[in-house]
C-alpha cells in the first residue's frame, strides 16, 4: 500500500470567536479536524486577526473539543514573518523599587519608584494562559498598555487623547506593524519589516502574502470574504463557496463575481450539485468545480416520544424568518390541539419573536426554548421541523433533522434545501414568505408523518462520515499528485514549458504560456505558437488579442477551417473590433467566404 504523501494545509479564517456561530464555521472546523487526522498532515488555522482575544478564542475552541488540539494557530503576521530582518526593539519598561499587590477577580500589582506609580499590571487566568495587561505610567499624558500571554508580548495599544489610537502587533516579542486609527477610522498601517506604509488592510495583507507566504502548502480559502488574498498567495489553493457570494435575490454580487473569476487556484469546492451547476452556468471560472457535501455525526435518540414541531436555528430573522412560521402555526394550531411549536436558538430576533407570541396570546403553544447544544435530541423528539431560510449554502440543520427521521418543511431556495428535501417524500419545499403554504404544509406533514419519516433515511445515505472523509482525502491526494515544478535549467525550455503546463495550477499557466509561445517564436514553430494562443483564448475570454493572433497564424499555416472558426469567434465576442479588422483586411473575409464555399 503506497505511503500517504505529507501535506501542510493552511485554512484561512477572517477571525475567531470562542463558540461555533453557524453551519458554515462548524463545517470549517469539522473539515480541519478531519484533515488533522490524516497521516502526515499538518494543519494550520491562519487567522487574519492578531491579538490576545484571538489566542484565547482558539484555546477555548480547543478546550471545548470543537477544534483538534493538533491544529496550529497562527495570525497572518506570525505566518508571514520575514526571515533575516532585524526588528525594532520592544518598548522599554520603567525601573521600579517597590510593588503593591491586591487580589480580587483580577490580581493587580502597582510598581512604584520613589513612591510614585510607574507601571500597573492586571493579571487574569485564561484558557490560553496567564494574561497580563501592563499599563505604563512613567510618562505624563501617555496612555500605553501592553498585553502578554504567559510572558509573551502579543499586542499594545496607545491612546493619544485626540481620537488617535495606535495598536502594535508583536511577533516573538518584537514590534511587527503599527495600525493607527483616528476616531475609529483606519488612517495607516506601518509595517516595520516591509518598510512600507499602507492605507488599507487588504493591500497590507496582500503584500504580506506575496512576499512571505509559504509556497509548499495547500491553502483553503473559505467563502468569498477572504478570496482577495488568493492571487498573491504562491501556493496551491482551494476556494470553498457557500452562499455568501450571492445577494438576497440570488444574484451573484458583482465584487464576488470578480473574485471568483479571478481565482487562480487548483479547485473550487461547493457542497451541492445544484450550486455547481449554477456556478458553471453563471460564472466564467478558471478552476475546476468539485462537489463535496457535508456530513453529520448526529444519531437519532432511540425510544423518544414525538409530540411537537420544532425549529433549531439562529434567531436572525432577515435570513431565518421564523416569525412567518409562527404566523402559519397560529392559523392552524386549533386543528392540532395536542401539538406545540418549540423554537430552539438564540440571536437578536428573540425579542421580536416573543412580541409576536405575546401579540397572538399563544405562549402556551409557541415557546422560545433558547439555545440547545443537543440538536439530535430535539429532532428525535419532534414530529417534524420548520426551517425557514432565505439562502442556504448547504443546511447542516436540515441534514441533522433528516438523520433523526424528522421531516423538514423549508423554503425552496439556493442551494441545500433543493439538494436535501424531496417534496412529498421527506418534507416539503415552499415559496419563501408564503404563510398560507406553510400552514397547509404543517397540516399535510402532521397528518402523514410516518410516511414522510420513512423517506428520511434513504435521503441521507450519501452523507456518511466515511464518504465525507474519502472525498477530502482524495482531494488532498489529487493536489499532492499534481505537485507542479518547472526546471529553469532544462536544455529545451520549450519542451519543459509544455511538460509543466500539464500540471501547472491556474496562477502559473499564463506565464508558462508566454514562455512557451516565446520559445516557439524563437524556433519558428508556428504550430506551437498557434496552440499556445488557443490556450490563451480559454484563459482570457475577454481579451481579443489571442484570437487575432490565432487568425493570423491559422492563415499562415493554411488551416482554413480553423481560420474561419477563429474569425467567427472574433465576430461573436468582439463585433466592433471584428468590423474594424475586416475593413482593414478585406481579404480575410473573402478567404472565410471561400472556405464556406468549399464546405
């Protein structure tokens, strides 16, 4: 049996919180844990934020068992730290000759010199270690605070009293960069190692990635939020698309379209076949799209009595309009007197939902139960689930419900509901906002629950952990097998460029094609130049120059059928330029007509 190839996988996240907020982030952590379990694989969570709160959030995720302890945590400043650069010295601490300590929720120590306070420490125990917030008092009018974890200087904050605040990132105890804000708005970022000042955070992070990102890695970019980092990263890259690249109306957001079409990595991953088909029809992507569905490890709780209807969701009513389900249930609850509606979750919409319950005076039938850490228990005790949503990349809650033989009534939106719910078999798909339809579906599923429940098991077979694991291990194996290299010392650079093109990731193909075409030009290989420009046409569908070169080359080569096809493509994509071209070279159109005549 062949040995598993070693791999370093870097997963990019914009920032961390100490709990799992939704299905998307839960799926990210689940995938990271799975890959950490792959033999010979190192997994690093790359955090685009840096600070004590991020270190503490990561430690709490590990402590709670949400993130595997084998996963490393690095901020972008730690991962992209330049080698061989002499950093500035850290701040100098004041001298002191006495100290006074008081104990409480936080231990506080005041350091004095000649009886005057010059420094104050606030100490607290966190999951990440002992955190010290050190306030320097030795300079009048200066408000400088340093933050440490286990004696490692992580960050500092200096306020100047006029709305200006400087925050400094420390790596290995030395200043790395300073971010200045004026009244909360970013003013500038000074990177000491790069020796440059930036006016926005995106430009700064892109330069860090371009200069210092490790090349021998596989980078996972989750969602469109961090896709701006794709182009400068020199490593192999995979973009995971959920549903955050589309507006509430379902259209691809223009900025997101640009980022997806510019993605020059090795693969785009989506969780549903429906999403893949939509992307292929609507977006001019370069990287191949693969479908890797999520999985759920929940299991039905045996021997439970099913009595009520449930919703398990974030209480954010813009994306999860649970209030519409309450309105629908109120209309039909008198027809199902022994069934109540229980809503599990937390969020900003809780107060509005309670107001609606009070308005309808149905608090004895509709109850907000708060957050649950055991969705399987809720679904196993429920007749069926109401899962209203306006957009859903996959819908882990839907899969968890079906796994527990709990049919689902949800909205027919992109993408997960259409993939998971089969109307009339394991649930119902409704038009968003149709309260009458929700009410009718409640009565329909309630009256035939056993038949709907029987259809749940078959619909979740393909979402087993075993299949999920195999798909991701196969993805990593494919990326490792297609490891790209180019031998600059090769005697025949044209042949080497042609060989490298077979496995080159998208970010290298353009430059390799330039080299290959140039080598063909030097050796007067017109056929090779023609083939190179044909590939350029695919890479740059909005650029007319490769098509024009193919028109000229196919004519010189006497490939009249290809000549006519290129001329027709030119007319289709760039009609104005085509008209100018044939007006300047009328014999080209005559030759194309002659080819038509021969046909």
